[in-house]
């Protein structure tokens, strides 16, 4: 199991946020915005339109941009997946980020061994503190442990840990941790049943 420390919400983005008062000014520092702009240009030129089977090539690009992974991990990231910040991404063996996935990883996103994020799913590490009049941004990590599955167009919110073998059903919304080897669905996600455990091949 992959464990993630639960940091104070604001500390994850303190180093990224520029000087601002309330709604005035840019949210992120010039350095952060420049780095992300460079990544988006590189992504469009060399990542987005790469042939679908070229998973190792795209993994190499993500590693080049700071992702934590091994080129031998056989992780699969599809060409139209949107990765906000590769340097905040960790991929384990056989991890999969499917077509059209939006990985809004202001905070760290970890995809564990054999964990799958299916097409159109949204991993959202950030939100705003609506009880503060300045409406500040905060970020918390998302962790998808081994053998978990985020199904089509499901949403995983900031700070959520999807424990080993858990399933989040299609278009479901997880704003709290999901227990191991259980199947969840709905908005908010609720447990439907226990998932049968079978050994991997």
C-alpha cells in the first residue's frame, strides 16, 4: 500500500502561489506558469499526437519532465490524457491513465501497481477554501493504491486515498477515502458490495 502524508491544505501550494490579495493577481508564480506553459507546448508537439501504442515513449517524456516512474514499469499513459504537472505524478508498474483522463495534479497524484484510471475520469487535487473571503486555492494529494480502478468519467477529489483493490464506478464522485476491496458508486460514492479478490496472473 502507498501511504501519503496529509499536509495542511495550504502548504501544498504555498510555493506556487504569487503575491495576491483576494481575487487580484495571478494565482501561481511566474516560474510555475512558465514551466507549465513550456510543458503544454512540448506536450502538444511530442506527446498529444503520438501513436496510441507508444506507451513507453510517452512514459519517457513524462520522466523527462519530472514524473517518478521507471521506463521498465510498463505503465500506460494515453496520448490525450491531460497531465497538469508531470513533476507531481508517480506511476508504478502497469499503472494506466486512460484516454481523455484529466489529471489536475497541483498536488501529487500517485497511481499504484496495476491501478487503472479509465477514460474521461478526473483526478482533482485542488479546490478553494470557500469559508475564506479571499477564496484561496489549496491542494491535497490523491493516492490510488494497487489494483484499484477509477471507472469511466468518475471524479476523485482532493486528499482522497483509494485503497488497494477498491473500485469507483462510472461517473461516481469520491470525496472521501475508499476502503480496500470494495465497490463504490453514486454521488457521493457509497459502498455497494465487497469485491472478490483474485490473485494476479
